[in-house]
């Protein structure tokens, strides 16, 4: 309920509060179904210096966040069990952490097939590609939703190809 109230109060404030109105005009410009005194309390709370300072600090702290949790409200144990069943093997805590903190990319089935073909082609080239191939288990193809969920998505498929070429050059120079 906390998140829904957070979203609701922000939506109400944005929709009904007008900074150019006087306090009395804003008290009257309240949503239907909300008591005048409750609306007055809410606007007074938003106008307090402490509240404004807290909002400012929270915005700064949110901007520092490096990893966003995208796993929803399921517990880690529940999520670990589902991932293990889906992948047909036991999923470790580290891999689960990566799974629930990764971004999602929506791409077409054609693009998925191209990516799989490219990775297979590269894997047949040489054993030096092991570091690149370790990324494959991190890419989960979800047939249900036709999307690729990614942990570390290399900026562009060309970047994958160029790193493979660098490994090939290094291998040929060392031999």
C-alpha cells in the first residue's frame, strides 16, 4: 500500500496544486472525495521546510543508485526456485542477484535469431572466446514475451565483434 499511496499523492499534488494560486485557492482546488481539512494538512505538509529538504536529499540519493532492482516483490528464495526450474540447474545467489538487477531489452525474434547465430559462429572460431561465451548464460531468451533480458549488454553487436577480433590478434601475435 505504501507504493500506491506514494504514487497517488504525487499524482494528486501534481494535478491539483497550482504554484500560482494562493494557499486558500489551493485548499479549494482539491480532488473530489477528499475532505478540505485533509487536503489542507497534505498541502501544509508539502510546504514544510523539513519535507522539502527530505525530498531534495532523496532525489540526490536516488541519483547515486547504481543498480536498480527489477525483480518485483517475490522473495529471493521464490525467485531462485523459479529460475532453477526454468534453467534446469541450480541457480546461485550471485547469478540471482544479477538476474534481479538487470535491465530488460525488447527486441524482435529476428534480432534474437541473428544474435544466436552470431554467437554460435563466434564460438566455433576458437577457444579464446571463452570469456565472451561466459556471457551467453546471462542472456535469457524468453520465448513467452519475445524479449532478451540482459545483464551486461555490450553497447552494440559490433563491439562484441571488435573485442573478438582483438582476442584473435593477441592470440596470433603471441604464437
